[in-house]
């Protein structure tokens, strides 16, 4: 009963905040395993929006759960992971691209979602060798241009970790959104694997649009 009352309070708070922001709202309440229910409901929608820290087990405690990682790994739709506090929305968007299949899918999902329209796009590739960084970024530029989207490119040669380079560039550009692919395989030379993905999701101060 207490869990039900808490769920009602959360949904009502959500409705009020959406109304204040002028966002059309529908609410649903489900009983079951959070990951399984969210993944099923994701099939009805275009994107899943989650906080960086989630507390779906609120009826038994207040400890952070690991639901975000599981949703990102298995979601049939792109996921936007938002920090607890977000500054004034900024239309500048940084798109991280390493020419892997995961990065290509994330770019496609972002463009087809309509979120790329009317935003200032910056495309970033990172490699220890400048020639490879330049090469990685070309296909993404062609793709965006074919969708009539203008983009500024940043092919970066650096020996620093990719996560550090991307977050530094987010800060430099004052970006309001970071787009990236995740869970790449070493055979695809994806730099969004393991510790890099975790570092970005943990330390990003802006929402992160991710797809795998």
C-alpha cells in the first residue's frame, strides 16, 4: 500500500512538472521487474529517458540501482541519460564518432528522432594518429550532409583517454547534449567500450543520448 501511494505521488509530480513545461503527458503504472517492464514499454516509443541515478526499489530502500546500465545494453530504442541537475538548455550538440557500427547506429537514431533539427552540431573523432581521426569522421559528415544537416568537425589527435577528450570538448563547446554509441566490440575498434562508456555516463554534466 505504501509503495502504491509513493508511485502515485511520483506520477503526480511528473504530471505537474510536464504541465509547467508545456509537455503533453500520459502516465502508466506497472507492477513487475523494472528492467523487464521498461524494455517492453520501450517498444511503444521512440526514446527512453532516464536519470543517471535511478531508485526504482524505493519501497525497500533508497540505494541507487543498476537499472540504467541494463536498459542501455538491452533497449530496443535509444536512451537519453540525464544528470540530476541540468543547466539552461543549450542547442549545441556534440556527436562522438569512431566509425564503428554502434556509432553509426547512434548517429542514425539521433537524426531520425528529429532531435538533430535546429541544433548546432559538432562532430568529434579521437585517435592517437591524426590521419585515422580524419578518416573516421568522413562517413558521418557525408551522412549528415545528405540529410541537409550542417556540422562542424573536430578530428582530434590525442593520447589522452577518449572519455576525457570528449568531456573536455563538451565543456569547451558548452554543449547541451552528447550523442554516442556504446558497447562496441574491440574487433570494430570502437572506443565506446567498458571503462570509457562508464566514465562518460558517470561524469557527464549534460544529458547523453546513447545507442548500441
